[in-house]
């Protein structure tokens, strides 16, 4: 696993065009949030991130809290069938954590419960890259904002202490409403879509990226035959 003090190197997101917007990639050993409405490409981006790590010999972990991870991987094969080989080689580990936690309690999974499970597996398998999908499936029992912020901060710090580079997937339907997680993570990648002239327009926005020079404006995003592709131009800008 990555030691945050050992290198200043960036790691690739695996999404064509995205690394160029964030000075070559993500800072290793940090936790990032990928947020946006349903169907905006969050899980696809996350799996491209894990695939990139697996190709480079890293150990990657996909933690699912709602969907069956096998179904998620099956859907990804339309973009890159090689993902199945990495799953079989145990380079990309699928962890269906939701049912495990729900068997133990009648309550919604908590931050500490999820972190405990992830920590155990991450240390055993020496995980380099992690995706938790979706973060919104985890709740803190107290409605006290200060307590929730403290528990979430412990959760994020706990992952960072493992030396893992992580993407947390977050469903966000109110694009101008921010939660505690937006303030605590090292970076926020926001996915968008909207209708323009009877056509669906997709965009990506680097809303926040600590330690990284970035343009916070909307950039064009497309689904290609090989997955997501980012273009360094405004989504409605005419192609030359």
C-alpha cells in the first residue's frame, strides 16, 4: 500500500482526458468523492479507476452496499471485457458488504461498522485502491450535526491511515445542497446532465481538489465504446 510520505507521484483515474484536468491524476493515499444524480456515470468512472489500478498490478477493492457487485461488473464488460479477468485473478476484489451488515443489525449500516470491515479486508489483502458504492447507504444514528461530522471525519481518516486511494460514490439529486462529506474529503468530482435543444448533455466538474490546480468549470463528458471520456471544453462549445 501507498505511504503518503514516500512519493509525490500522481495516480491515473483511468478516465481519458480527466487526468489532464487535475495535474496528472489523483494524489495517492487520499479520499475523494464522486457525486451526481442517478445515471450520470459515477459507478462507471469508479470502475475505470479500479481497472487502471488492476492493470498496473495494484490490488483493488469494490465495496457494494446496495447493488450486487456481480451485476455492476457485468454491466462494465460492455466497455471493457477484461475486467472479468482481473476479478478472477483477485486483482479486483468484489465485496458485497450491505447484506453482511444487515444480517448483523436491523439498523442501517454505520460508519464505524463499514470501516471495521474494510480495514480488516484492506490489511489482509494489501489494498491500494478502494471504491465504496454508494456512501449514501451508510447513516449515522445521531441527528446531531457535530457528532455526524466527527464520525464521518474518523471514517475518512481511517481510510487514509490505511494508505489507500479511495473514491466514495455519493447520490446527489440537489446539486446545490452540500453535505458534511463534501467538506471533509480531499476532492469532489461532480457529474452532471441536462437537456439542451432536445438533446442530453453530459458534463463533469472538478468542484474541489486539494493540493491540485484545477478548473472548476463544466467540462464535456461522453460515454464512448470504452467508457467515459472527458474533453477539456465547455459542454455546449462548438467543435472545431
